[in-house]
């Protein structure tokens, strides 16, 4: 592990965390935060979730609640004003969320002066005021665990594929695969050398479900041309990192989080602009979910 590279990633995320805490009352601009971390917007959210163990939105909401808890203990502000400052439209909605996080409603919390101000969070990042922010630091979500992800780095030639695009959640792509395979079957394209690829353009943690773009792809010979809803494009080309996931498809998001938050900061590598690609090694129609094999590919500089 290159310590200097890991330190660089730590410094980049700390710049973001410092900016968030100093501008907690503002509408935070994701583009500005991504620029502070030297990431594209497409990669920033996964990088943030991987490093902190929570999404950007979850992190900001939690800090605002922690600030509200601090104000309950050290000021005489009424609960309504504290709720509005925390971004809630009504005291009732604030009380529900506050109780869920701290275990008691705000008035009870203030009265009993609980010994533990903040719940235990994996990242160790909490709301700090004023000069305390100089001590801001972050630890990985699993500090006691060594990074054991087996990521391989490869130079990969471009692959020509036919594809159909799906708009919607990644877990609902079966219909587009059925259409693509029906088209390929009617054209005699599917054979022993056919490989199946999924191009994941968007991060489901930030993109609205109905706007998520996914390309179902299969490699095709040079003579195949676009045909109605079926397009032709090239995948890969250049340097890629790859990780082999064994298990259900719903475990892929956690793999992406670990790649961004655990492997990348200690790898000495930088991400290149572009979507991730998945290769489906096994057929989900004939393979038990726990035995599915998916190779995740992500572009590197």
C-alpha cells in the first residue's frame, strides 16, 4: 500500500467534510463537493459512501440532527426553532426523526441530559463547532479489518457490442435482457463465445429510480449493424480494475462501496471518467443466487 496515496485520499475527503460542516445551513452543491475531492460527480457519491459508510445526504442530515442535539443541551432555544434550523418543516417531523436517532424525544433528551451526546458511527465524523473542526478526522468504516479485496488491474481491448437501453432500477432489467436475447436469437447471433455485459451509467444512491440508465449488451461480429431499438457501441479500451463478486445481484452495491472506500484509497490508482461495466459469468436463470458470478470493471487512469 502506498501510504502517500492513502493520505491523499484522506486529505481529499477531509476537505469535503470541512466544507460541509462550515456550510451546514446552505444548500450544498454536489458539483463543488466533487471538485473539492477531485472526483467527477459520477464517482463522488460512491467514493463518499465508501469512505464514510453513509451517503452524502445521510451524512448531512445526521450532522444537522447532532447540531440540534447540542443546541438542546447548551442553549435555551425552543424545539420549534431548533427543528427549523435543522431543515425540518414541522416540529412533529423533527421529533420523529430525532427520537429514532437518539432514543427519546427532544424535550426528554434535553431534560435528562443524556451522557452520550452522539450515537456511535463507523466513520467517527460528528458535528463539531468552531475551533473543534481543526480536529476533524475520518476513519474507514471497518478500521480493524485489513483491506483484502482482490482487485486485478488489466489493459483491455475495446469490445464491439449490440445493446438495448433500460431506464429504471437496476434490479428491474430482466425485460430489456429478454428483448435483446430475443433479437439476438432471431438473428442467429448467440453462440459459445457470446458474453453478456451490463453498463451501469448511474449511481442509484443519487439518481432517481426512473432516470437510472443501464445498457444490456452482448458482443457481436463486425457485420452486425444497429437495428431499430438495438444499438451498437464499443466497451472497454485502456486500463480497468476488476473485482469478482460471488452472490446475489443485490450485493453489488456494497461491492462498489468497498471498492471506492477501501480499495481505491490504498491502491495508488485514480478513477477515469466513464461508467462501470459488469460481466455476467453465470446465467441467473439457471444458477442459484448465492452462486452467481459477476465481474465488476471500473475505468482507471
